[in-house]
């Protein structure tokens, strides 16, 4: 079973050791287990080796595994070889990510490296790249995938293209990763940093909302914060989200009743399999709860993302919960809350039989 992890990024060429160490300790506190580092801008081999080795080994002591982003130019510059990854092993890294591809045969050969390092491939191209590598009988357990991030605003992947690229890897059962962007981080590998997400649609969203969407796509296993340093509140929020079930943040109405609040916040909901385009229905609460439910907040037009619970005037449907997918009016339904605006894009993951929960912060 492929488990889902969260990670941080550190850029030793643009930071200092003390700040990096404190950041990793904070990440350890909140359960982060991956580190991404870019070596694409390395210039001085000895200085690079010293800086990277120190922080990687510090991370290893605190439960992290590190992936180093490399390219053919960097291999040559560092004196490393495609048949000898001992340079990266000496640094303490667990994986290398190939920002640029080779010929397929080379990647396949790399996957059998005696250092047992993971070979991460660039996922952000919709080509037959992975199929070509696998055709050379690559060592699949050591082949991972990781998307790019995009420092320049407007240049992140479109959602549809992201899905196409990611499916190329998931259809083979390859472990995958993508980047989200901190709204506080100012460090990246380059001198332009408009945030560092994989998808353009994520760039200005709260970090936990970006991560929810990536996890709920069922295409991404690991989510990495691309820029540093994320704030402690961002680290906490991302660490607390459910990586396996859709959880929607809701603002409750003032007049919500006790039974409605129980239905909303304590029940494990799932959308009926016989779905429709008007609402996503969670019907089990009407079976469990027979409490009276007087009408309130029911004389307005309901908007997309509103949460409704059927009131006493709806007969057998009383206490059924619904999530509005199309605007409509019906006085037999009470509005009990609304999904926060930043999370409305998550409604596309309310597929038939999807399990979901609500939380109110």
C-alpha cells in the first residue's frame, strides 16, 4: 500500500544552517518526513558538498529522507557518474530527482544502483517518457515520480494537463509527488519566487487547501511545500488534514439546532451512489436521527457549497444532509452552513460513494 507523506523544501545555497535546522525541527514536530533540495544551481563542488551533507545528515537524524534535484550538467560538474551514485550517498540522500531526462535506458540502469537510491522522474510532461523507461525493464520499486514547481506566476500546470501527466504514472502504480506553495515562504532555487506550486490554480490558496485537492485527486501520494520557510500555522494546518478522506471546512449559520450540528460535525458522510447534479446527498442521518427539526434559514436561494438539512416539512427526508451543487430554493430544507470559498473547488471530488466529513474551525 502506498502511504501519503508530507514534505518540506530547503535551499542551502540561499539560507543558513541554523535557520534550516530550526525549520526541520519544526517540521519534525508536525510529522513531516520528506526534504526536497535543489542542486541545479550548484557551483563550488566542495562548498556544496559541505553544506548539503550537513543539513541532510541533520534531517536524517530527525526522521527525514532527502531527495536531491539534479540534471546531466550537475552530474558532470560534481564528478558523479550514472553508474556510480556514491557521491549522493555520501551526502546522506535517499533519492535523486532527474529534472531532465536521458534516453530511457540510462534511467532504467540507474534504478539498479548498488546504493539503493530512489530515482525520481520529472512528471510534468505528457509524453511516453515513463513507458520508455519501463520498457527497458527498470527496477520499478525504485522508480518514483515528482512534478515540477513553477516560480513564475501564470506558468504553473493547468489542472487538466496536470491530471493527464499524473495518470501516466499512477496507471503503473508509481509513487508520486507534487508541490504546494506557502503564502509566507520567500526562498526558492531562483531569484524569481511568485510562490512554488505545481498547479497554477493552487498558487494563492491556503497551503492545506492545495494539499487537500492534490490528495483527493488520488493521483498524488506525497505533498511537498515548495518554498521556504512556511509559517508554523501553515505547517500545522497541512499536518492536521486527513490525507485519505475529503474534509470540508464549513461556516455554520447562527441558528443551527443541536441535532443539525450533530449531523453536520459528528457523522461520517458519504454521497449516494445514484448521484444527481443538484445536490450531493448524505442519506444515513435521516435513518439515524428522528428528532424534530423546525424550519429556519429556508427562505433564500441556496448557493453552490451551502450545506442543507431537510426540516420537519420534508416528511421521510427529514434530517437528510445535502451539499448544494446548483443554486435552487426549497423551504423544506434548512441552510445549516456553507463551505468556505477557498474550498469550493474541492466539490469536484464529491464523487458517487465518496466518504466525507465537515469541520468548523
